[in-house]
C-alpha cells in the first residue's frame, strides 16, 4: 500500500468517526409543504388519469376498427381467388394472415 | 416517553388511500432515516429541508410502486439516495480544492498526514470530515456517492448494489476510480503543503 493510500485511509477513517448532529424534529413547515405537494400531485392524477385512460381507450378502439376494416377488405378481394387452384387457402382470414406474414 | 411502535404496513395502506394523518405518521417515522441520508449526500448549495421535502414528496407519489418485497426503510433509502444523486447531478460547478481553501485546523491535519504521525486525533474528526467533504465536492456525483457509502457510512459493496441499483462490478470499478481521483487531489494538497 502506497504512502498516499495510507494517508487517504487515515483521513477517511477519521472522517467516518466524526460525530453527526442528531436529526432535528420534522418541522411543521416541511410537513405541511410535503402534504400540499402530495395533495397537488393526487389532484393532478385524479384530473388527468381518467382522461388519459379515456384517450387511450379511444385510440385503441379506433386502431382496432381500422384494422378490422382493412382485414375484411383484403379478405373480400381474396374470396374470388382461383377456385380451381388445389392449393388455394379456403379461409380468407387465414389467407390474409399468411400474406401479411403474421403466420410463419 | 417512548412512542408506540408504528404499524408500517397498515400505515402504508392508509397513505395509499390518501389518508393525510397516516402520511404525517409515516413522515415522522421515516424522518430520522431520510435526514441521515440527505445529510450524508447533501450537495453544498442545497438546503437540507428542501431535499428532505423532495424525498418525502417522491415517497408518497410513488408509494403505489412499493410492493412490500423489501422493508419500507430499504425502499425509502433507495428513493432518498437517488433523489440526492439527481440533485448532485444538477450541481455542475465542482471547484478544485486548493490548500488556501483549508482552515487552520484542516491545514494542520494535512500537515500531520504528510508527516505520517499516525491516526488523526478524534478531536479533529469533524475537520477531517470537512476535508473529505471538500475533496468529494470535486468528484462526479457517482464517485461521490460510492465513496460516501463505502468509506463514510461503512456500507458493503452488496449494500451499495441494492441501494443504487448498480451491478457489483460497477460498484467496485466506480469505488476504485473514485479513490484514485481522491488520491490525486490529496496528493496535490500534500504537495502544496510541502512543495
């Protein structure tokens, strides 16, 4: 161990032994400020939480509707596929899934 | 007179329901722990009470994330350390410590270290702490945090891993690098003292 290592250790050991002042009582002002901040955060959450959920739900419903319309349109185009083809996929939904790469 | 033991689990449940009396009880229960952590990692230009308040605000708003897998005190310690760490990150100016910045007693400690006269006397522990604080102020927040936890609070590498969320090798590497930097600073202080 080098000289500087020993010096640093001695300094750190002494610093670790330094007495710490006892924590003061939790002041009334800190308590009140914390509770007020918490109250404000809860109010903001209560205000924007349901709105956020409603918006998310609406966006999901819209996305699902667009997807469903797209799928049924694609399926209706494939329904008239060559009926003489022995390898034709009879289920239009399955065919769309195959063509879009959703299924391996 | 001793205060009756707080039923932490029930208190947490009440706080989650928005009970402010329970929040007040929980704050009083956790205050000594939070103050201890805040004092150990307090940035030089931040008021202790402001940081304590910031820690409690985070504890209450994130209480839903506490799943009870660890004791509440451990979880709160982690929140407090991370809050202090973020605050230290905001403190961008980290002035280099010069010998002229030291008080008379601090200078004497440095002289004794240079002369290699054994342990620093217990009566000078506070000044030694002040020198260490000044040396730490020069380091990055992560380096400062790891040295404080490891050397001043006597935490193990495993404890630090749990508190900070860093991996064990990262804690060790950071501790090593931080120590190297402190050694460099101390060396230049000693050189200034004995050119």
